[in-house]
C-alpha cells in the first residue's frame, strides 16, 4: 500500500494532537498539581450570633502540592491560626494551632485520622448525582449529596476532577470523593462551616508548609480539643 504524503501528514497531526493534549492536561490551569484554593467560610448555625461569627475565620486556604494538602485559616482578628496538613503517601496528618505567641500541634496516624470526625461530622453514604453538573470558579463540577449520621442532615456538595492531584480528601469525611471539593459543609469543634465561592490561584507552594515546625509543642488530642472548645 502506497503511503502518500497526505496520509503521512494526517498521522503526524494526530500524534501531535495526542502529545499536546497530554502535556496540556498536566500544565493547564484546569489541571493544576500545585496552587491555592481560597474559600469563603459561612456559618449557617451562627448567623444570629454576629459577635461569634466576627471572631471566626472568614476564609479557608487550601494549599496543595505533590498530592499533599494543607488547610489554613486565621480568626479572632489574627489572634489564632489553624493549619491542617495531610500526606496521602505516608497516610499521616498533623494539626497546628497558633494562639498569640503560643504554638501547639498534634500528629495523627491513619487510624487516628479515621476517627478524627467521630461524633462531629459522620457521613453515612454519598449519593452521586448524574446530569446536574455546575461550573464553579471556571471548573466543571459534579454534584453529590452527603447523607450524614452526625449531624442528622443531608448536604449538597460539588467537586471537580480537573486537578492533577490524587486522594485530596483522604484525611476528611469526604474520602470517598476522589476529586477536589469546591463547595461543601463540615463541622468541627461544634461549629458548622459552609466552604463556598472558591477562587483558584496558580501559585508555587513552599515544601516547608507540609512539614511540622520544630517550635510547635506536641500535645494530646484531648488537650487540643479543650484548647479549641474553650476558645469557642
């Protein structure tokens, strides 16, 4: 069979398209493997207490790189900062709290992470909804409904698979969802939060963010719970 120049050009065009598409998926802003997602935090159960809401964090920054994730929020007019870091490769996590000039931290194994939200936010099952996608922050997001045991409610959530990151939710109650959460609810230390209106920022993230600093005092979970519950 004679291989004409037109056929040769067609084959080259197809190969170039495949290669370009593969590279684009790893570098395009819609397939980020490193960056920041900044959420607005709403407090559905605390709207009547404007003083309390005024002290609570109003933004959550989700920083990610090499499949590692760090949740970072500041409240109390800058008096306290909470950072939660997780590494799916080592299946470990840590929570850091800075209150004025005091720094405390707690480290979690996989078994401890699995129990982290017991009695606070426990999901019975997640119902994935087909055909009701939504565009959020420029990303195609799929819809799901989280049916919870604690609290006894159901929440609509949205997530996207348009990030180059694996298991971003393994250290949260939403571990069943493989994509990046873009609109969801969570409850921690007796406070329910709605994470919404995300803004995605393409930015380099420092590796040191995912390492527990040595100047933090390691305390027990009970001590950390008392610290944050008494603050609220």
